C-alpha cells in the first residue's frame, strides 16, 4: 500500500498534517469541500510522488496541499 505525508493549509484554518493513502486524502478533501478540488483530483487516481498544489493563489478561496510519497516498504508508526 502506498502512503503519502501531506499538509493542507488554508488561511484562517489550522494546517492539517497527516500520513494517509490517496483515497483517504481525497475523502478528507471532499469533506472539507474546498473550492477547485475537482481540478486536483483526477479520474485515474494517479498522483506524482511529491508536489504542491495551490488553488486560487492570493484569493479568498486559496488553499494549498503539499505531499510526499512514502516508500511502501517504509514502516508507518501511529
């Protein structure tokens, strides 16, 4: 199973930092109901090993997600 360490930030909210799978990350983003989320999530469920996505930089709808793939052989501790 592939895990990602990620941080989601939005002005006026505390950052969300977690280690999760891609489907779990997408669930969190859906629950947060962030504007522009459909642009980030693509239909074939692929994601780069690491990156940063920023929605509407500088506007009221700004939010940012930064992630890094964790090697599937790496042990994840709770």
